[in-house]
C-alpha cells in the first residue's frame, strides 16, 4: 500500500500540468472532496484510494470539467461518524495508509452551507482550529450557543436555494437537516420554491 511519504501530486481532468504542480501533495490526514461543476442535478460519488487516484477507471480526459476542492480533516470525520453518514461509510472502507478522494456532483453553495452547520454542531473550531486569527484560544460553544448559530444558518434558506440544500442533505444522509428544511421551509413555501425552479 502507498505510504504518506510517497504521496504524488494529482492532475485533474482539464487541468494544465503547471496548475497540477501547484496542488498540494495528497495528505492522508485529510479527505479530499472534489465538487464537480456540472449542469446535471444528479448526485453521485466515486471513491478513490491511494495517492495516485486522479481520474475514474476507464475515463479519458477529453471531457473538460472543473472542480472545487475541499479538504476535510479525516480525524474530525472519524470522531463525528454520525455527523455526515455518507462520508463515514466511505472512510470506514479505507485503511489509514490510504488516501481518500470523493468526487461529487452537487451544488457547491449547498455543500459549503451543510459543512458549516455540521462544524458548528460538532464544535469544530474549538476541537480542531483551537486558535483564532489573533492567536487567542477559541472557547468551546455552549449547547445553547450552538443551537442559536445553527438556527442562524437556517435563516439563509430561500426559495431559490431550498431544493439544492434539501437534495444535498438527503444525499449526504444528514437526516435532521433534511427534515428541518422539508418541514419548516419547503412545505411552508412550496409555491414559491416551485416558481423559482428553472427548466
């Protein structure tokens, strides 16, 4: 199995060699999420194991695609296995000496929004960031403060972004967020949500 010190740099489809060379080496302490920017509204995931995973088996580079790359701490995802069940299922099948790369077709704004909520819920900044931009220790949020900040995030839902958030939370299997969007926004604002849909 490949070892961390043997990690190679990845070149993504449609990416120049110079751009690929600027990529960080595959760090096994992180799970690499590649959000494929596509006009398709379907969701799919492919798992890559090892440092050399850069493109799907049997897939050429003729199709030009763009990706947004997100690195999530592997230890954070392992410690909070129930936070994003879909990722937990993938990580559980991969050895510590193997890298994890997950490619997804989904709306990037909805994905970032969901990750923000999960990080609030799990006290991410206290556990993993530890210090603010001024070098001061970050205090642990109380349950009341966490709930308040999560509710603030839910106020960001609009008829225009509701479906993206709903579908992405369902795909990632974050049931409690999906149900809250469904019950407290989608059903109550169904006509507005449908009218905002574009064919």
